[in-house]
């Protein structure tokens, strides 16, 4: 009986020890279990724009790091709100991510009277991938025909011919749209806004000549600028871009009326709110590692994008600041959703 009691106590002790080891090992197992299937990155704009370009630059790097495919899924519409809403309502399991933008997470809450999601409460910021200036550009042939060589020429023509120029954008509420609205507000000029479902279709019309001016994100327009099909009049950032060092800023080129003009863009990964912090942190670490390599730095800088890879906490603070900034721009410019 004594022997039986001994072995009973011993089995109990071993069971307790095994349970304790299982609890200690659980976080490591949980981290190791993700991902065990493909991960989807929703791009809330059409293929070919800067949001898409940056997502497709990151996807192969994440696929290599985690051993599972990271698949790009373009879901454009409503200034990025359609795709963004899909991610807001997706399971918080790390298998659906969003390549968010200054539009989806900095502008739209101020611009749209009612959104189907909350850009703060419904998302877990992962990391900013890159910041980019926008570029004020014209169809090169149209600019030549109208004798427009710089921003001052453009302002003079636009004010003398209100509504004769149309302004393409990647969608209502995007930074591309708002940069143009801010320009119109500060210069007292008027251009007819034509929203598209992304930069790529807008650029097709810019190059084809049916759209006149655009304040596009620099990476998606760089190839056409270098090919001479688009004329870069100015960049919208506070400083000149290293990728186009000879192109002035809007403030430099526009004179007193445009003093203080600044309307840059940013792009970053977000997950549905409630996604486990271990998964969020692992993705951020791999993105930062990739963005820190010379090859990736060179690739993005050549397109006018400045790599980031900041922490989830720092990205969350940046998003908060952007809400405040763009709410004022929307109010001051009188921008409205078309």
C-alpha cells in the first residue's frame, strides 16, 4: 500500500511538472505555429500604384522569412475604404494584413461623413514601410502646348482658365486628391477633379493626354517622368527628393502663395485589432530587417521612397498625428468627396 501511494504521488508530481512545462512552452509553440498557411496582404487600390508597388516589394521578403506565401490581393474602391473595411472585419489571426496609406488611416475619417470602420480602433499598426513625396506633374505634350514650364506658369494658366484643366487622382480622399485640393485652395485656382480607382489607371490617362495634371505618389510616376512622357513641375514634400534632385518643392516654385505647402504620403502594414502582439512584432521585425538591407534601400530610394520599418508603437503615434494634420487640411481646403 505504501508503494502504491508512493507511485501515485510520483505520478501526480510528474503530471504537475509536465503541465508546468507545457504552460512555459505555450508561447513559443504559439509563435512557431504561425503562419501555417498563406497570408493575404490587401492593397486597397488598383495594381500598379505606389501602394501596390511597396506591397509587392515586401511580399517576397516576408514569404522568405516565414516560409509561407504572402499574397497580394488588390481591392480598390471608395478612396481605399473598400479594401480597408475588409481587413477591419477579418479574423484577427495574422492571416489578413492591410497595406494602409495616409488616405485610409490619416485622411478618410475627416473627409467621409461616415465610414464602415474606425481607422484607429479596428486596427493594430504593424510598421510604416515607407514615406514618399507626391509629385505635381503634367502630360508633357500638353504642358508644352500650353507653354507651361513651371509652377508659376501653371498657376497663371489655371487662374485665367478655370475648369479647363482636369486633375486626376487615385481616388477621392487620397493624398493625391488632397494635395491637389490644398494647391487649389492656396492658389485660388480651379481644376476639375477626376477620381480613378488607383494611380495606375489615372496614369494611363495622364500619359494618353486625356488627363492634364496629377499630384501622384512619386514611385508610381517615376518611370514615366524619366521617359519624358510626364513633366515633373514640383514635389510636394518640405524638402527636395533625392530621386529628383533638380525638381523644386511646391513651396520653392510657387512663391508666397504656397509658403508652407507640404503634402507627403506614407504606406504601412496594419492588422485587424486583436491580432496577437507576438505576430505583429514578428512581422515588424522582419519588415525592418528587410528594409535595412542595402539592396532594398537602394531599390526604394531610387523610386523616391524613404524606407522606415518603425515599431508598432511609433507607427500608432504617427497615425494619431496624421489624423490631426489632415483633418485641418480637409477643413481648410474645403475638400469634399465627389
